């Protein structure tokens, strides 16, 4: 295999060192982006007169033909190539001869590889954005069905206040919506062209970088050649957005795991998304949710690994930067696996509304409603809080449920109580009372759903 840098060297590279140095085993997935970038570069070389127009067009036509052959599987990248760039160029040599060597005029692998990576991540951001949108659509569909389903809302994993299941599910909708926004913002910043920066200092050829940016759909060119080839902050930003997305998915997965346990019994998972035990015949395990929770650690690790690679690299390009790709590819593959898997788990789940409501009985989760009742009648909330705390302690000592108290008993704690208060002590009444914007009352949830649908209709 012809090396792009072989003229300076007499001896052969040691086989072990060649293996260490090679990136083809993982950067081969950039072949399409490499060809796209090369087509734009060759087109510009011809338009500026750096290459004769007929030679530039011969290169472009050769690249387009090669792209078609690779896409159809009629040709494969040579396994002995050092990287995807060498592989593409060697295949181009086989098709058009020595003129293929002119493709590398006015560029370096340094600006070529980061261009490929930006093109790749741009496509990935678009694909992940659509995957997230589909996940959000699933949450909206479930929420529409479960507006009237009441369950305990938790703080500190303790029963806090009754809420709508729809409201709970929509909390994840908004987390994912911010994830979608982060990917959209990340895409904007990475969509700037590094090609033309050369190895580190630009080039003496009269290139037209803005024309290349236009051909490749970049919004702008990077203004500093050193920065263009040596930084990977766009990759760090993507990995950061991916880690936050993974965190949100993991939190949802954890709740599915808890809710699927016999102690909660809030949800029953479908056989198609669960597995059994090799020794315990009765088991039905929430493997998808557990794997989502576990794989989030990979997303965190990839982010930290790239930050660590970058933290001590002097300007400009260093071979350390080759470490960016495996981390990025692993994160992309992980997200494209767990997003649809967890979405399918939700789509096929059966929420057990009767169980959710049953566990609210006698759990004191309407205590805040009692305090609010007194506050609405002029009592300072802190005093109301103290009185209701004593009521709860009284119930615990007597073995009485809060909702079982009569007005006469309540009046022994405060004369402000009257018969109206009894209607507030049911979980459904408590849920229905939270009518503030963003609250859990059914009407507030319907308004939230309308807003969620509006967000989904937006272009990003």
C-alpha cells in the first residue's frame, strides 16, 4: 500500500507500530464523508485553476463512481491501508491513475480528518434529533392516555403528593426536548469548515474555502488554521450533550425498574422487551431498562476520556487526536441502540392504574392540601404546616388514615376547619387542585400537552 508520507523513509514500519498507528479499523465508517469532502475540494481546485479543469473533473467523476461502488458493496476498502483517507486515495489511483495524486493538492490529512468528522457528526445530530423526537411522540401518546391516572409523586423516594401519570411522563418529554435543543446547538457550532487550514498554517495555493463550505453545506469557515486542525471542542460538546441525554434516559430506566418490581407494581413490561432467568423460572427481568442504565456509564466515560486526551495537547495537530473517533463512534452506536429500545419498552408497557391509586390510600400525601386549606383562610403557612404536622402525628399514634378523620376531630386542631375540607383529602381532589401553569391538574396537563405538540411541530 502506497503511503502518503513514504518519501522520507527508507525502512519499513515495524508491524506492531503499523498496527498501533492504523486507524482504518474504526475510521472506515467515514468513507462517505471523506469522498464528499474530496469531491468538494477537487471541484474547488478546478474552479480556481489550481488544477486544470479536465483533471479536476476526472477526479470528481472517479470519486463519484467509487462512492457508488462502495455503497453497493462492489468494492471494499483495502485492509492494509493506514487510514480511510489512504484507502480512498489508493482506490482512486486504481480507477484514474496518477492524476489521483493531485487530489491532495492544498490540503493535509489534518484538515481532511476533522472535516470528515464534522460532516459525520452533523449527520449524527440530525439522526439523533429525529430519534429523540420519536421518543417524545411516544411520551405524548402515553400521556394523552393517562391524564386521569393518579399515582404518588415522590421526593426523597417517599410519597409526597398525588400527581397525574401523564404529568410524570411529560417531565421526561421536557428533559428530552432540552436534549434535542442541545444537539441542535451543537450542530450549529460544528458546522464550520476546517478544510483549507492545511497541516496547521494554511496554504500558498489560491484556494476558495468559502466555495468548499458552500458545496458541503457548512455555514462558515473556521478563521484560524491552527484552531481548525487542533481542537475537538465540537466533539466534546457532542459527547457532553450525549452524556446528558444518557442521564435522562437512565433516570427514566431506573423508574421503570422500580415500578416493575413487586413492591411497586406500577407497570407490567411486555414479554418482547424482557428476559428470564437461567435458574429461576418465575423471573421476568427489565433488561432493556437495566442496560440503558448501565450503558450510560459508557457515555460518561467517553466524554471524560476525550477531555483527558485534549487537556495537555500543544498546538497544533498531534496523533493523540486519533483517539477521538472510537469514543465518538461508541457513543453514537450506544445512543442509536438504547433510544429505540427504551422507546419500544414504553410503547408495549401496561401501566397499572388501579395499583398506583391503591398505594395512595393512607399515605398522608394530601397533608399539604390541609395546610393550604388553612392558609387560604388566613393562617400563616408556617403555622398551618405545624398544625397539620400534629394532625399527622395524631393519626400515626392512633392508627388512623388522614382521609378517615371527621370534621369534629379536625376542629380540635383548628377552628378554621369545616365540612368543605373533607372533599380535599382524596388523592384525585388533590391532583385536580394543582391548576397552576405546569401543574398536575388534568386541565393544566392538557395545556402542557398542547404545548408539547407545538414543540414537536417545530423544525428542530
